[in-house]
């Protein structure tokens, strides 16, 4: 269904449902544990908080982990081509889904600054270019639409003073509705979950940890999780809550000339509840869980760092019929100062 009824300006999102796809108890426990841990860590001591699933690109980038006082600017390119129709945990016939293809390029300009060894801030502003092919409800024929624009800005605070070695950190902030969520053609062929912007204001909570495995510091591991909880929505659509987590291993002992080369391997879990509201897809065709394997490499040419990775889904469980991508690509270049 491609109809969009503009019925409200702003409303609170219903965040009480982790119902679809089928909710693994362990995953719910992980979400609740993350929220509880962040609530404890972020409580002041004087008192005894895109259907594209693009949050998956936010985890697993070593260059973004704070490393003492100082700043960094970065440019990140992410790409996904959603052209395989899935239903449940397997491929489904393409004719079961009126959407045929979603090809998206994300280019994100970011700034991160640590005011001291414990406190910092991070800003991200994406520019999104999307190509969308679907079967129009109005004409019954295929239509291809392409558009570009600024996406939703993310603003986060960073705190790494929990442990003396600053290896454990938390992030907290907001995703702001700066992206366009009303772009459409005359027949209303673009659903809200395919828009560049979500139209929602989201609470962002995160946690990360990294530590040496061997005494010589050559083998290290890391873990990271980000939770995106929509708080306020606009015009009858609230995106699902999303949790993205990664666990990775990397080798810190290679160099080529002055460049340090770090091969990286990580496992990523991405989970999102179904969208809600009268302008969400009906019947419900949103919400998923997926597990991805992601090899990558980081090249350190201080003060410049280059990070590249490709993530391949090895398990996917979706609600309804949804387009999925066979691979997710990420390349980031950062400059520290």
C-alpha cells in the first residue's frame, strides 16, 4: 500500500513492542541489559536513560573509538543494494513484493572531539542518494524513482572515564529529523519506510569496549552496541526500535613502511522491531533480525586512517516481504588532530 494520510504533526512513539519478527528471549534480555547498564552508567552520582537498517553501519569502526584528548574529522561512504526479496528466513518470489529494488549511497561527514581523556562529543550529517524501483498501485506498472538529500543528523556525547584505562565507554544523544520524509511522485509510490529521513526524533544509547588479548598488544578484541529508540514521530509513522551490536578481533602487528595495517574480523547482529502508525506499511512488512560476518582492514597513516569492510548476511529473519542486500560496504577516511 502506497497511500499516505497526513493525520498528525507530532506524536510519541509506542516503544512497548518487540513482537516481530519472532523475538528471541536472549536478544530481548540483551536489549534490556544494555538499557539497564546505560541507565546506571549515565545516572549522575548525586542521585542514588531507515527501514533500511542503516544503523548497522554505525558499529565496528576502530578509528571512531576515542583515544585520548583531541579531535577527528571523517568522511564515510556506505552502500547497499537491496534487490533480493525475503520472507521469514528465506528467499521468496519477487512477485510477492511490489518493491523491486532499493539502491542507496550514504556519504557521512562527521566530527568527533574529546575535550579530555573522558568526555567528548560526536556529530554526524549524512547525505543520501537513493534509487527505488517499485510496482505502482495506481498504474500497475513499474516505476523507477531517484532522489537525494540530507539525512537525519546524529549528535552524541561520549564518556570513557568508567575504567582507568578508558577502554570502556558509553555514548548518548539524539537523532534529529533533518532528512526529508515527504518526497514522492504524483501517485504516492514512495512509502514512509523508503524515505531518506524517518521524520522521528530518536534517543541514541551506546556502549563499547576494547582490550588486548596478548601481552604484546598485537591481538586485540572489541565489542560495541548501539540502541536507537524513536521517541517522537510525525504524520502517522514511527520507525521501529533498532539494536546493532558487533564483536570483533584484529591484529595489530603488521606494517608496510610507515603504515600500520590491521586486518579485522567481526560478527554483527542487527535487530529492528516493526514500524508502527497508520502510515506504516500495511500489511506489516518491516522488522527483522540478521547476523552478518564482516572482514575488513584498517590502515593507519597517522594522522590519517582508512577503514574498509564488507558485511555478508549469514542469517536473516524478516516480517512480511522485504528487500535485503547480499552485502553491505563501508569505507571511511579520518584525520586526527
